[in-house]
């Protein structure tokens, strides 16, 4: 418990429970879709469901912010009387019963002044989204069975029916046996993975027609948005290079371009398991059919299967990812391949002079100033430091160190220049925004470029095999492309303008696309890359880089 158990609890609380952007934005949005699929109410129309959820959302948030002095409805009181707070994620890793017992004997003044209750207050604000979906289901089922908590007696039969429906409408964190409670301490979120699927299966078995109809609503939305992406060149280019994990987990809604300086999208989280079938699969089939992406359906299947794999203990997983230089969740490198040339330790010369290494320069626009400073002191990659913080303390840990600033930009006179902010940089609510060319995720096309280059290098070194003229040309083209990737990545670090960083990202995409197509063709031509070389050299001169 002192190592695995505590680090897992810290990771879970930092990833979900105490991370404001997840608990207050991401989770409520996902829970509405989950509520829509799993509700035991008889109505299939999303309108009454949304109106009830919206009213409950306002009441629950007001109650949480006011410390239950305003907006604490009879439904919320019934929710607590039935002990349903235990079914939330923080019910696993905190002690709500002990806190409730303590507050029974405290007056209003003591409740306000007791520092332990301050933490409970913060916890209740962060859990308002979980309570919203559950109280909504409580209202819907109570209405259908004709129960009014202000007038009717709460019989054991009614209490059981309401409690079961309320707990099971999303993930029921109380549903675990003795063995599972131990396993859940070792493998973070392992019980949630089981109970999430179980809730969907139970809802589908109880009312298969309603479950299917509600699921198809999501299919209509995802296909309609996919058709919208195809109408815009920039949105379509972003969609095609986005990793399957991002496509699988979120629904992207384009923001009208007249509202923003550059293309932006709102990303809405999907229900974990069911929407993999109802929303992600139809679009993967369309991408494979119309989008000239022959392996899209296979990638969807791999992502779907991986979503059921239990997570390793936070400490173990982070150590393995650091050793492999790989973020296993997003299947992307921690330190991008374009920065691998900087992976040099300090070099001590014969006269005792030490040449400083370059690992501390491995950072991008979104790395924290805290990690960059530690990297300078210990010659460690800031990307690896930020990854370790997020791997052990979750997103809340990353948000905390991010409060001290992001990667600085040095101006022409040596002064620090502030980077232009984007919608996605907004605290808490920024999590729902995604920018075209932002580079918040690793491009699949650039990954393919480096995969092919590594194969070409290995092919050249095979003993007893002479490299053909065509293979050599392939290798030289890929070498040119990866060199340009490194140069552009260095320029990105020096660019404060959001618009210019997006343009640089698009340039990298174009070069990678041409290099991959050239490798996959039977008649590669190195001359086609002269235009890219000239453009990158000109950029390097503008930023005082040596080409």
C-alpha cells in the first residue's frame, strides 16, 4: 500500500476526482451521453431527458458552490439519504460515511471553520457532474412510478428500485466484491472498466429497442459531422492525421471560422464503450471507404480492444513508458523523434572540460516552465519530467505545475516573449477545445515517416545484402524529410504566434505526406523535395538557424 496503493490513489484522484477540467467539464458531458444510453426511463426522445438533466445540472452546481445553502432540492436530499454518494468515483478513495457522521454533530459555524470540511466542499464541487446524471435518473424513475419524496412514504421496495436505477445509470463504483476491491487498488480504474460495460449490457438487455434507438442518435450525429469535415480542407486534413484514440474518444464540432482567428473545434467526450460501436465504428468505416485510409477499420478494432485492457499500476506503467519513450495510452513517443538528436548526455573532455548535453532542450510549446527549469539543472528532458508528473499525479498534478507558466519564447533582444493564447489554453473549460494544427497530439503521418526511415536504415545495414538504387533513393528522401522535421521543430520552439506555429505544423504534415507517398511508390524522385528543402532553408535563415 505504501508504494503501489498510494501512488494509484494519487493518480486516480489527480486524473478524475480532483482535476477540475475533468470533474466539472469532461465528465458531466460524457455522463449525459451515458445517461441517455443507460436510463431505465421509457421515453426515447432526447428532449425531456436533456431538459431534466439541464435543470438538475443548474441545481446541483448551485448547491455545491453554495455549500448546500441554495439549490439543495428534495431530490438531492433523497440522493444522499439513500447513500448514493458512495457510488461515485470519490466514494472509492475517500471516506464519505466518516465525513457525514462528523458533520451530524457540527453546527453551521463549526462546519464552515473545520478545515476538513473545506476539502469536502471542494470535493462536492468536483463531483457535481456525477451527482447530476444520477439525480436526473432518480427524478425520471420516481416520476414514472408515481413517487414524490415530499408527499409519499419511502418504502423499502421503492428505495431499492430508485437506488439501483440511480447507481447503475453510469458506472456503479460500489459494485465490487472483496477480491475486486484489492485488485482495484493495484490496477487503477479496473473496476470502472468492468462496471461501465456491465451498465451498458444491463441497459441493452432490459430494453434493447430503446438502447438501440438512443445509440443510433449518436450514429446520426457522428456521420453528419464527418460529412461536415469533408466540406472544409483544413478540418478534413486535421481529421485525416488525427490518431485513432482521439477519433474514438471524442466528437468534434467545428466552430464557425468567423468566430475565431484560426480553425477551432469543440470536442465532446463520448460514452466509453457503447459509443465505440455507435459513433466511432461508422465513421471508421466511412474513413476506410471514402477517405483512402485502408487500415482505419483495423485501427478502430485495435483501439476498441485496448479500451478493455486494465491499466498497470501508475508507478509501474510510468517507469515502463519512460524506459520505452512511449505514451502507451495515446501510442505516441514521449520525446518526439524529431528531437531524438538532442538525447545527448554531458561529455567530459580529456582536459576535464565538460560539454553540456542537450536533453534540456527537448520541450515544446505546451511543456511547463517548471519542467524546463528542472531540465536545465539536471540536463533531463522536460518532456519526460512533465510525463512523469502526469503519470504519477494525474492531470491535476500537471495542471498545478502548469500554473507556473509554459515554455518561454526568447525575443530578438533576449527578452521573454509571451506566447499567443488559444481557446484551449483557457483554465478548466479549455479541455473541450481543439485547434487545427495545434500539435496537441502526435500526427500519424509523421509517425509513419519515422517508421519508414527506421526500416530503411535497418535495410541498409542487413549483412550480405546490397542496397538497390531504388532503396538508396528511398532512404535519402526519408533522411532529407526527417532532417527537415527536426529543423521545423526547433523553429516551433522559438515561435510565439499561434498562427505561425499552426503553419509550421501544416508544413511538417505536407512534407511527411509527400515522403510517405514517395516511399510507398515504385518510382521515387528526390527532385520533388527540392521545393521543401528551399522553403525550410529560408525559414531557418529567418530564425537564424543553420540549415
